[in-house]
């Protein structure tokens, strides 16, 4: 008779091995994104404000927190931890992932990145919001298109006019 090691949580029956679990993929993505945020922030060159905080402070803080959380999450998953759905969630934890939707949404984001420099923010963001709404099941396509245009124009105006951030203008 084997005795499980102390402190080790065994995955529930029917769960996959640790190396094929979605929790590990998410943990590694969080860790990787944290590293990318830190590396991207190191290229920022600007002077600090009167308080001593420059434009690199908060991205480094967020990137460092993501790395720390990612490391703890990876360690937890490797020790047998797993995500349990909330009792109020109407989710079948044993159901397979909807890879079609994941790939469709990923493709929409890649298309957005590709057309952004050519079409500009207002057009590209409007198409992004519309395409995501349709991909995620919007029943009223005209309403989704109108909301997409409103969101695209509004975000452009808020960032460019309100915050002074430069976004690609495109033909406008």
C-alpha cells in the first residue's frame, strides 16, 4: 500500500497529467507576459518626474508582479494544484476547450494588428470590436457594427484628444 507524500495534492480522477493541464499553460503565459513587459519596459527612455517616478515605474511594477504570480502559479500547478470552478458557474469542467473560438479570436486580433498601420485606429478598432462581437455570438449584426464604430471612434478621441497619446490615424 502506497502512502501519498505529505503536502502533495493529487489531481482529481479524470484529470490529465500535469504537463497537459490548461492551468500550467495559463501559468506559463502569465510568466512569459511578465518577462515580455519587463523587457519591453527596459527600452523606454524618458526622464523621471519631480517625484522620481518615470514612465518605466508602473510597467516594471506590473511586469514584476506578473513574473512573481506566474512563478507561484507554476509551482502550485506542478505540486498538483488545479482550478476549481465556482459553485455559481455554469461550466462543465470536463468539457473540451472550444479551440475553434480561441483560434478565431486570435485570428481577429492578428488581423487587427496587420491592418492597424494602414487603416488607422478608428477603422481597425471598429472592425475589431465588430468581428469579436460576431465571433462571440452577437445576434444583431447591425447593432454590433454600430457599437463597434462608436467604440472605435470614442477610444480614439479619448486617447488622442483627451490623453495626448498618438494612435495611427489612417486616412482620417
